[in-house]
C-alpha cells in the first residue's frame, strides 16, 4: 500500500471513533514502522485536520469535525483523471475548458504527495491524440444547458438541419437522455412537433434555449429509449468473423436478438434495424469480416454502395 492510500485509510479510521488507535497497533495493522505512523499523523495535521490523543483511547478526530470533502486514494484519483481526460478530448471547447477547471480545483485541495502522483500520471496517459487533426470543432449543442434542462424537466427549443422539406425550422423537445456513441453525443427526447421520441446529434443542435415549460418525466426504462423500435424496422442478419465479433457487438447500434455460432469460426448475428443505408455504410468498417445475409434489400444497398466506391 502506498503512502497516499495508507493516509486515506488512517484518516477514515480516526474519523470512525474507534477506540485503542495507538501507534503500535496502527503500525502493525499497516505493516509499517512507528516512525511512519507518526509521519502520517503529522501529514494529516498539516491538512488542517485536528488530531487528538488520549492515553487510554488513543488517536481520534473530534466529533463534529468534517473531513475535507475531496479525499482520494490513488486508484480513485486515477479514475477521476481518466474521466477528465475523456472530457478534454471532446470536440466541444467548453467541455475541455470545464474539465481543466475541475482538474485545477482538485490539484488545489489534495495533499502534495497526491498532487505529485497526479502530475506523474498525466504525463503518461493520452486520450484520443488524433483529435489534433480536426479542421474545426463542431459548434452547437450547449451540453450544459441540455443537462440542466433534463434535471429540471424543462422543454428545450433549438434549430436542427432538415431531413425533409416539411421539417420545421425549430424543434421543441422534452430531453430524456444523452448518450455517447461512435464518437459523438446524441440527445434522445420527445419531439413535440413530430409527436414521438426522436434522436438528435448534439453537435447539430443550434441556438439551444429553455422554454421553461415543464414536462412529465419519462416513465419507461432507459433501454427502451436507446433500443426503441423505429418506423419500418426490418429483421437483419450479419455473418461475422469471430475475430471481430466482440468489436462488432460493442459498436452495433441495435439490440442483438440472437447469435448463432458456426464451426468455421463465424457467427450469425440477428437484430432489428430501420435505416439500411446507414447500416450498410456502418458495416464497411469491418471489411469482409462482416457480411450481410438478409434482408435482400440490404444486400442490394450494399452492392450499390460498393459500386459507388469502386467508381
């Protein structure tokens, strides 16, 4: 156990009010010397935590004293660091700025040894280094406003690119859920103008504003929103090489209904999907390791798509 984790556990023991927390007992429990325990106690006191000593009860923290809220083990701190690195990798410059500010606040309140550990970890971890190749970060979709509206159950209004001529210039949506799939954020909510649940790519949402009209919360399960049936759903079967099967299943934007393994090292994956053109383009990332078997319409779309690529 490293020193930061040991001090964290020692601090929690002191706060618990346990009796007989003597130096000898603590040294034996942590497998260190008495001198190390005394040094740990001084470090805790340097963090402005009042440590009392009673000849009969041992060491403790006075009742009513609140331990500083940001206390981490190195493993917990590593988890936080990975999360912040992911947020900084997002295209939205606002999210990157917010992540940097959160990291700065954490650095300002943790002990020096944890801060040094944090600095060392940061030098040796990189998330999405190829984001430097972005020509321009997408502009749109105020993620914080959307998140706040979801918590407050407020309807939001925004402009969105038209897919059809009769699409409105603006949408009013009850935001239910934001999901991160295939390197972008998607909002799922009830579209009041289309009278149904729809998905919207957050980067394409412009001029997001709150209408302050309160909506009733969605009563169903989260899975029902993510894997909901869309119009004109079709039964689809892909034959997938087992070598890429885990990656195929992890990226597939649908719920798998069944999987049938074969002796030749492949499996037939059955699921429902609506937009076959999108599915055909999506599957090309797996090359010849994922071949559509049905429906016949999907085979025709794939054949036409490959011809377009060849031309």
